[in-house]
């Protein structure tokens, strides 16, 4: 499956423009940055937890992505072997329309935040551009800025 994802800088969360969906905390580690192989634990406000192992190809806007759900036991077994520090993100998700949402991510380990929108395909991406650019909380697009790729944020974090 391909992931088509656009990234933006933001300076505030939407006030009344969009409907709030949920808040989560994401704990992420990388098993490899080239190729990108990562493990996530996502904790929802209601206490639910989801665990994933994800593989991604190298690219900016459109990338091949394979995501596999893990059990809690599998996740922690991998974590025991990996022995790296968690990169932690606070995530607020808002609905743009019936199909699209925007996730606002603030890293708790390093001073960086950005928003992400995923699209069904390139046609969908092009159709949504006017709508996205109309929001005052969405600032500069940083899709092709490597500073905002989480694997690079993780590398900086691990160097500290």
C-alpha cells in the first residue's frame, strides 16, 4: 500500500474550524532508519493501546508502507531486544471532512511540531490543496524538508 502524506508547520490547534476526533500519545522507536523500520505504541485517552511494526520506502510525498499489528507481548519482546529510547509524540486529530483528517504532532523529547494529512491517491491530494491552504493554523508546507521526518528527529534524539 502507498502512503501519500503531506506535512505542515502549525502554530496552534484548530479552535472551531474542525471537529476534534481524539488525542493520543505515540511512543516510537526505529529498528532501522534505512530502510525505515519502526515500532509504535499508541495510547488513546480511553486507555486502549495499539502496537504496530511499520516498514516504509524512501521518498517524500508518496511512499510504500507496510504496517502490521502486533500483540502487546510481541511489541515488548521487540522493545527488549532493541533497547533504544522512545521518541514520544502527543497527537491531536481533527476531521477535515468525512474522509480526511489532520494530525497535529508535538514531540515531547525534542522541540519540534508539525501536522500531517494523508490522502487516498494523488488525485485526492491535488483536489484538497485549496481547502488545506485556506486554514490559518496550517503554515509552511514541509513535506520535502527532511528535518520533519520522524526518523531524522529520532536520529537527532538518539545523538543527544
